[in-house]
C-alpha cells in the first residue's frame, strides 16, 4: 500500500480545489446533468440520466482512492459554488515516478469565463508545490480546441500529437495532443516573475 499522504485542499485566493466529500453528490449531480451536452463530446462517462446514486458511488470510490494514494480526483470551487472537477491521475507510472496526468471538466454554466485556465494554473502551483510532482501532463482530443487552449494558456508545452491513438467518444479514431510542464520549468518561470515584480 502507498504511504503517500495526499494533500486535501488548496486555495490560491482565486479558486479552491479540494478532495470530494460525500455531501458534494447533490451539487455534482446537478452540474453533470445540466452540462451533459457540453461534456458529451469529450467525456466518455457523461450520461444524460446521471442520478445522485451514480454520483455518490463515484465519490465513495474517489475518496477511497485519494486516501489510499492510488488516484486523486478533486472538486473545484469558486467560493461556495461548485464549478467542476479536476484531478491528478496516475496514468503514466507509479507514484514514485512523480508524474501525473491532470484531467478537468468545468460545468457548462461556468465554462468559457476563464475558470478552467485559473483551475489548471492552481493545479500546477499546488502540484509542483505541496504535492511534489516533477512532471505534469494534460492530454486532449486534437479537436478539443477549448482544452488545448486551456493547456497553452496555463503555460504547458505541446510535446506531441499521437496520431490515431485512441477512440473518441463518437467511436471514431482520434488524434491526441499531449502537453506537459516540468517542475524545473515551472519554478524558473515563477522565480523570473517574482524577480520582475520586485524590480518594478
Ligand atoms: C476544456 C475546459 C476544461 C476549459 O475550461 P473553460 O473554463 O471553459 O476555459 P477558459 O474559459 O479558461 O478558456 C480557455 C481558452 O479556451 C478558449 N475556448 C473556450 N471554449 C472554446 C471553444 N468551444 N472553442 C475554442 N476555444 C474555446 C477560450 O476562448 C480561452 O482562450 P482565449 O483566452 O485565448 O480566448 C472546459 O471547457 C470543459 O469542461 N470542457 C468539456 C470537458 C473537457 O473537454 N475537458 C477536458 C478534457 S481533455
């Protein structure tokens, strides 16, 4: 069993990210249901008939995974308002490799307002800080322009486009962009920003 103690919550003053709680099932169900058309093209798990029971079963598993250190799905908040979900997923290798994939969805009523970019920037700050990741990646269907742009705006580098490497939600073959940021790059950027601010 992993001895990794996963951080629980992060607040950078602009956005709040934390481990799910069972009592989040109602707001998460509502957000998923009303966002179905927005999520359907990209998220294979999206369903038009999401119930609170489905969400609660998912949350139980997500909380257990978080505590066991096997996967980290997180909720995103703007103050008291649930706006979506994100996560550090161990899809690259074991936790000792310190590499994770960030996933994300923002509820349709909050999408397109800059919150996805803020949430990804917060995940990078928290991820390279308290979590101690060395490399964070972001993958998306090459047709998912909002997702690709969000990664670029948060400062991640497109490393590759894998051709015909997966099936899209529609069952057709898709290409996948892979973006990444290294802790060393993040810290260099952060230090140069701090230096510029102190010189102003
Ligand atoms: C992808 C997603 C997380 C981005 O979050 P968001 O809050 O909508 O993104 P932002 O408002 O921060 O916008 C980021 C950039 O994407 C652009 N963008 C947003 N929606 C877009 C769209 N439908 N087409 C093209 N660009 C789009 C924005 O204009 C912005 O770029 P700009 O500042 O250069 O104009 C969100 O749209 C979402 O949940 N989509 C459905 C699920 C999904 O695709 N998740 C990612 C799977 S890899």
